[in-house]
C-alpha cells in the first residue's frame, strides 16, 4: 500500500464533485486534428500522470490527468493571465460545500484533444497539495470521457483514441463522466470509481456494510486523517479479485459521503494500485482493462 503521505497529499483526487444544485449543460467543440502518436507524461509521487498542455495562448503548461475529478480545474494564475470573465460557483468537497469560480476558456489542448469554449472551475491549486503546487490544471473526466485512452507506463505515453466531433454534457448528472468497475470481493460485487489521481483502493465503509453486511475485513489499523479532516483506517480485504486471481488486498476505509454524492458507488479504485504496465480507459463502454 502507498504511504500515508501519498494519500494525504492526493486528497483532492477524489473529493471534488460539482454540487447538483449548480448543474448546467455544457457544449464542447471538439477537434481531432491529428492521430495521436502518444503524449509523453511524467509521473509525480509515483502515481500522478502529468502531461504538457495549452490553454488559449499559454503553452507548455502542466496538466494532471485525473479520472477521479468530475470537473476540470484551472489554477487561478492562469485565469488571471487570460483576463477571463468569472462567475461565482460552488463545489462539494466530500463533506462540505466550498466556494469557487467558473469561467469559459477559449480553448484547451493536450495531445490530440482540443476543446473550444469550455467552462472550467478556477481554484488555487497550490492550496490543495504539494503535488499540485506547480501544476496549471487538473484535467478531469469531463475532458477524458471524450475518448478512450491508454496509459502506457513502460513507454511513459498516453495514447488517445478518436474523438467525437461534439458532445453535450449535463454535469449535474452523477453518472456523467464517471468510469466505474465491478470488483469481485468474497463472492460479492463492489462498485468502485476509477481514479487515476489516487494511489490506493478506498472503500466507503458504512455504505459498503449496509449493502453487503457479510463482507469480511481484517487487520484494521488505527485511524489517521486524510487531508487533515477525513478519518481513515488501513485494512486488509481478503478474497479480492484484481485480474485473474484472488488475493488479500490492502485498502483504506472511510465514512461515506452523503447518499446523494456518488450514489451506488462503494469507493475508489486508484489505478496505481493495479501495478500495471498499461491501462485502457473506455468511458463509452464503461470498461477498464490492464496488463
């Protein structure tokens, strides 16, 4: 299992979800100008995927690709440079509502993905984590769901598939832009959100026990805090099938968010926990494949 330090500083990877009361419909204008030969990436902290991108006239920016974030977030210094008109907004941060801003960005590009006139959140990313202090944007599932893509950890490249020419997205829909997997555990199916911005497997303990009270958890270790506020425990989950065989898997246990946040989801599958050479993400078919 990854260190507590990694869990602490990656707290943002799973806590930001747009509050349903502020739902709106966005129109993406998508350009696929060239077939992707693979976008090089660097790894931060042993699990975060960092690529080079562009926003408007600003190039050579650093983006984290994070499937666990539903709405992409741009650092405030980038919005300041572009002199964009902003509007107040709010997001739900796991167990509380926090204020933020929203603006329409002229275009955003990374690799073969180019999206024009897109609305994104604005925040001071340095306040969230030491890993995001030098990052210009978190690219979430609102962008990444536009195409299938493969992270090749051996070649250190992200390969994108063909893009849709346009996409209309209701960001207030909790099922939008969420890639989930059914993980077999002790003969039960546990539904997890696929999160490339989180290093471990995390389970919503109270929600899971209500749905599958017979599920067995072993070797629970004392509580600690994630992000300074969220209580968590380390534990072993026997009989977990990750791939072709069953194993005893290390997990983190936390209290679930409110029932209207990620309904039907039992936790997070941090893709770094798979220790894979390559992982393919396909939102259209809601499938995750790795080797």
